[in-house]
C-alpha cells in the first residue's frame, strides 16, 4: 500500500509520498512514488502513484521515454499546451496500461485485478498551478477551493488533520508541517505505509522545485513533529471535560 498527498496553497503546491511497497509482511521494499519533470521558465509536472507497482512503473517509464523522444513520436507531457491536456494524456496511458495487463492476466484463472491511481500536480507558464486526481479508468477530477487537496493509497488516517488544520493562505513551512503530521498519523496506524518520505514544494511561477528532499526515519525534525504531535494529542485529551458515570442526564426523565 502507500500514502501520497498533494495540497494546493495560494503560494503553490506541497506534495508528499511514502516509499514502501509490500506483498506480505516478509517482502517489503522501497520504491520512489513521486516523479517530476521540469523545463526551466516554462513548466513543472509532478506525478505521485499508488496501486500495482508494475503498472505505475510502466506508466512512469513510458512518460519518461516520451519526454526524450523526437516530436513525431507519441505525445509528451513536456509539449502539452495545458495541464488539462497533461492530465488527459496521463489518464489515457494509465487506463490503457491497466487494460493491457488485465487482458493478459485474464488468461490466468484467479489472477489479481490490476488497479492504480495518480496525483498530478504542476504549472505551465501563463497559467495557474493545478492539481488532479486520476482514476484507474483514466478519468480525473481537479482540485478547487472547495476540494484543495487529494490523497491516494491509505488515505483515511491522515485525512482528519488536513481537514481541520488546512488554510489556503498558510505558508509553505506550515503546509509541510501539516503534511508531516498527516503522514505521521498514517505511519502510526498502518504498517503498509513506511519511511523514507519524499517531499516536494512547488512555488507559483517558479517552474522548478523550490524545495525537494527525502526524509528518513532518523530525521530530527520529523521525529520532533511525531513526538510533539503525540504529546499534544494526549494533552488535548486530558483537557477535555470528564465524563461522570454518576451524573448522567436522561433526556426522557
């Protein structure tokens, strides 16, 4: 499993993903799930993937090949005129890859079902930064003021803190801290999500990463965030009103 989250801010985009993939408790590996391409001064495009690893790696490899291919070959995300068209290209490629793998797999009785999803983020010069969630079928939705972030993979544990604390006008530093808390909550609740983490910050109109790093389990700042968040939750719980078993209000009394 995995956990990836992309969040829109007024200043740009903050993205984070884990790197764990596993097929059982005794077969755990680290694979990058965040990939980005940039043309300085012109565009930056980032993908985060979740689902069947062979499928997502195939999609990434094909996109990478197309960025280096002559212009008369398959369409490249580095030549698409809008982020919407980039999302269409990626969606079509994802759906086609899944379809081909499923057709081959269907010849094997009882074989697995292939599925994958992608978060697409980026900006092309002269346009707004954009964030998309692409489904296995190839269709997609776009983030908005009402839905300013997307998650894929193991989403339920890290979602509540983002909903409660998100503010579109927060700084990049606050956005990174919020995603770290969201990721820490997921790591604590689900063993299929694991370190290290990949972080990418995209500033509006910059067209290259403002900040990019891999966060390992030994990272002092992340450890402080994890410890501080646990302590804050315990303190908040203790500060709530106490429940008294001897003073129960009966609305029907």
